[in-house]
């Protein structure tokens, strides 16, 4: 057991004497969760739009004021004719133009109906769809308010309720995904170079002649990164709650326990890469290319897995980040318990046993 702790101590020395390693382990997760938490969002805020108001009456002015007051829109252009619409789109000055017809107030008062034209720049279909939905919702709210005292025939009112994320914040979706991506990349990337580094530094011979078993060497190399990753978990959760405003609705202890399991999976995967690679550059390349793209593309936090072809849906099942992302969504956002995530827990546990066993087997082959 004393030899085991000596190996752990040696690995800590390797980490602490390299400032770049310390920055990657402790600094990068904080930087990434802040940058990605604010940058990766599907919300559209303060979009620059144009208004073409032919009416210039009380009703049109009131509606324009409501649109301007919304956090979604910023009226950057006030147009005077139809000919100005396409040029402002071509210059990229606005993403949306709202056209209010002449006699807008009179039509609402006497005919109880008026047509409003919404023109959007659809070069980005997702943004165009969101902006038109936001504008339509503001117009519907305005219409409902001015007609609430009138009895109109066959009026259908729809009540919408958003569960778990009533304010429709993008951080609720991206924080679990960023947590999965940061933990997987940092843990795997750092452990991927540990065994390879021993070979390049010429210290592998010391490990070869030591009486320690390969299993203990593997575990001893993973423990320092496990302890440092717990600090990352704490910092990520604190930033998520107090900076990004994402609450922890479920059990904090269950969330921490699941995160520790995912860290172990990431560490074992990194050790497997390290035992299979010949150079640190190769190990780093495999860790980045083989994990970054699948984590971003197939985990479900950027693009819905259900919308993908069958082949990609099947392939996504071997991405550990997918199952951790589902767990964090269930526990952190929905407030569910073990009964809702037992399948994901079993899959991650199976991945841990598989990756760690394969890493030990590869390490034995290297020693032979």
C-alpha cells in the first residue's frame, strides 16, 4: 500500500510542477463554462429590426413601443417606403422588418381586423423562425389586451405553460451539455498523456522493475486527476447557479455522485488512450478529435439525437457524454431521482468497467 501512495504522490508532483497542466485542469473548465454558458445559446436577444409604419396613428405607435420594449428586439431602422426594405436586408443592418398598413387604428376600431406584414431574413432559418415567432407573440398579446373588454364570437384562447424553464433561458439546455463536454475533454485529455509521458521521459523502466501491479499503477495515475476534477465539479456547479442562473432542482448529492461516476469514465477512457498511443501528441490528437466532435454532435445538447439518421442515433449510444447529459437534465433541471436515471447509471458503470479493464490489459501488453 505504501508503494501505491508513492505512485500517487509522484503523479501529483508531475501535475503541480507544470503550470500549463494546472491551468488546463483548473482554469480551463471555469473559462469554458463561462464562455460557453453565455455564448452557446439558442435565444435571440436584442435583434436589430426595422419598422415601416404607414399609419403613424395611436395604435401603431403603441404597438411599436411594445416591440421596442421587448428584450428580443432593438429597432435600428425606421423606414419610409417599401423600396428601403430590401437594401437594409442586403446591408445586414436588420434581421426583420415589420410593416404596419395605413389606417391601422381605423381598421382595428371599425373592422376589428388589420393586417401586419412581417418580413424576415431567412438566410439563417432558425433565427428567422424565432424572430417571427417572437414578433407574432407580441402582436397577439397586444391584440388580446385591446379586445379583452369586447365580446367577439368564437374566440379561442390558448394558455401556454413552460415547465422547468418558464423563462425559456438557453442556459438551462446548454449548461448540462457544457458540463459533460468540459469534464470529458479535460479529464480524458490530461490522463491520455500520463503513461505516454512516462515512456517519453524514460521513466517507464522504473515502473517496469517496480513490484507494483499494473492495476495499482493505473489507479494511482488516475487518482490525482479524480481529486482535481472534484474541484472542477464544484466550480462548475457554483458558476452555473450563481453566474448563469441555472438552479439545481434535484438532489445535489445525487448530482455529485453521478458526476464522479462520469469523471471515472472519462479518466478510464483517457488511460485507455494513453496505454494505446506511442507519443503525447498522438494521445492528445486522439483525445481531441475522437471525443470533441462526437461529444458536440452526438450528445444531444447541440442537436436533437431524435432528428438524426438511424446510423447516427445508434452511434450516439457509445458517446458517454450523451448519458451524462441526460442525467444532468433529469436531476438538475427536472428534479428527478434515481428511479428516472437508473438506465443511464448502468450504462456509464458498464463503460467504466469496460474502459478501465481494457486500459489495464493494454498496459500489461506494453509491459511484456
